[in-house]
C-alpha cells in the first residue's frame, strides 16, 4: 500500500531540456563579446604600457648620450650611397631598439652583441644578419617589443617574403617588434611608391652639401640620425617618437597590397632602403596613414580604429586612423614650424 502512495518523480522532458540549453547558449552568446572586449581592452592597455616603457628607455638613452639613438646605425662599415640597389642598402644595421636595451632592462642581450666582432669590424658597425652569432642573438624575443594583440608569435616571419608567399616562407625569423621609430615625411625611401618628390630618407649628398639629407629627414629617427632635444623645434609633446605596426600581412603581393602590415624586428633593419624597425612614413596621403594600405606603414590590430603612439616627451596617446593627413605628417616632423640647428627651413624638400 505504501508503495502505491509513494510520490511519482518527474524528469525533464526533451522540450524542457532543449529550452534550458537554448537559454544557456543565449547567455553565453551575450557574454562572449563582453569577455572578448574586456580582453582586447587589457591587450590595448598592455600595448600602451609597452610603448611607454620603450619611450622611457629612449629617454634614458638620450639623457646618458645627450642625443637620441639612431634610427639605424651606419657611421662606418655600412654607409649607404643614397642610390636604391647599391650594395650597402642590403646591409643589416642595428636600429634604435638595440641601442636602448641597456636602458630598458635588457642589457644581457645588448652585451652579447657588444662582444661580437666581424673580422676587424666591431659592434655596432658589422652586418648583424651576415654575422652568425649576431643573427642568433637577433632571434631573441623581448616582451616589451611585442603587442599582445598581434598573434603571429614571438618571431617575425612576415618580412622578406616572395610576392604572393604566405608568412611561413619568410626567410628572416628574427625577434618581433610591433613598434617603429618615426622618421617623418621621408620614411619610405625609394620603395617603388613614387611621389613627387620621391620618398627617400637620405638622398645622395650633392656637391658635398648634406643639407638635402637634413631637410628631408624630418623625424626623430632616420638613417644615421643623431637627433638632439634642441632639434625638436616643434616641442617634444608635439612630436611623434614611436608608433605601432602589426604583423597581419598574411600574403604579400606588393608594397601597397592592402593585406595588412609587415611587423618589424627590434634588432634593426636588413635593408637601409626599407623602413623595417626604425622608420615609418607619415606622408599626408591616405595610403600611408594609420591602417592604410602600405605594408610598412602604421597600423594596429586593436579595436577602436587607431594606434598607440609615444611622443618625444614620453606621453602615450591613442590616435584614430581618420586623423587629418596634414596633421599626421606634422606630428611626425620635429621642425615643421621653424629652422633646425643646421639652418634648414622646415618644410624644405
């Protein structure tokens, strides 16, 4: 009798179970974008912190050396001639990223370079890519140079690929950098992009007069640059120092393929003619603006349609990609409003 009076137990019906699953799926669907957004906000903040730390390293270098580090070094063994295709343009030169290592808690890596010689040539004037020991050091990944939103990994495999090749065919898997120094208007150097006048960062000296070089290299970082604070006529708070470049170019077609950006190397450049680690073009043309089609230009993978940028006074700012081209170019120049210490009028090309 007791068995007959025992209450019946009801399980979930199939419909009820499906409803519960649907509710859970809906909640997850609503939650995921918020989680992703929070993660990207954290990555963007970390990226801003990275570029600020690099700017601080540059400031420490400038304080110790009384000048900013060169965009790329070529005082002796790898001096270019100013003509695209000259053999010296293929030399791998150390960039600003290497020179600030002792001033940004990476002195151990710097010391390895400093101990290497190539024949009679000593650091920093040897070709690091053709010096086996130095090329090995260049494969080190340094977290301060890597934007967490760039998912290509610690080594940059996007550069120096054959046309149409995927990133894995890149021949130069060196330590990645997502941050490049600003060379100003003349950051592209003859990179088959045309223009009048052509975009060159260091024209050949004509008649022994270097004024052309000085006038054309308007940014803080150029080839063999030795910029002093006094050269920044516009003021350090109004002059770009570093900007981002992501590594999203999954399939290279040409310089203006619009397929993303080629990341940089913290070590330096393998061609003085190409703006790898040390240069970026800020010409007033949409092609070279933030997230434009030029694969050696400025761009990020952050949400918000812009990029983090560090200024010469050390502050970091988010700059949107629809910034006026003339304003963007002016921010990249350090003497757009006056005459530099060499007596060259700003804006003279």
